[in-house]
């Protein structure tokens, strides 16, 4: 079930090699689980804080995305739920650069970030998700036949100008 594959791997936690592995892990885990896309999860855990990319404001916890199945999902396929949660933020692998991987965390929610994402404190890494599993999630969502994309923001220079403008306005008062 758990095997190190292409991707991150960390000896102290299992690497989930397939979408089924992730689904089983979510279904069998008692604590709420969150996905964090990171190049250096150990540094993230040590700092336990994130920064709003638009404004540069320090956030009081580590931003992540919940995997808890909502009651309205009912008896629908858990693989599709997990696939969507991975799919929606898969762009972060490219945005954050080489070596960025999906990690499963537990933690205590201490607030919400500017995109309404949970902010976590007292985080602990419980698994890594192999690239094959995230690629399988992408295929699963693509097979639904709906024109759907990740929650990626584009902006480049415009986004940087906006962030610089916000920082300047904050500094002025």
C-alpha cells in the first residue's frame, strides 16, 4: 500500500503511492487531515506560519487545505473527493518550484487565511503523497469531462505591483 515513489519521501512517514492509498489513509485516520504543498515541510513545521502572497502579511498559522469530507458529500465516491482536493491546488507544485510535494498534516486550526483556507498550529507531518498519486488525481478529475481547472492565480508583474502597492499603503499608515 505505502511505498516510496517518485516525489518526496521522508523516512519517518509513509509515502502514499496512489489515490487509493490516500483515500484509505483519509478514511482510516481519526484526526482531521490537511494537504500542504511545500518544498521544505520540515522548515514549515518549525515555523508554523505562512505569509499572504498578495500582501506579504504574516499569518498566525501554516496554510493548508482540509481533506475532511463534508456531510453534504453523502455516500459519493471518496476517491473523487480526495482527487478534487489534490487537483484544486496542484498548480502549487509548479508555482513553488522544483522539489515541491504534497504532504498530509494534522494540526489545530487557529484561524482562516485570506483565501478561507485553514491556518494550522501544532502541526505534524503524517504522510507524503507521491507524484503518481497527484497525477492520478488529475486524471480522475479530467475523466469527469467537465471543463475544470485548478485554483491557480495568474498575475505575474500585475500581482507583484499590487503587493508592492499594498505594502506601501500599509507602511504609510
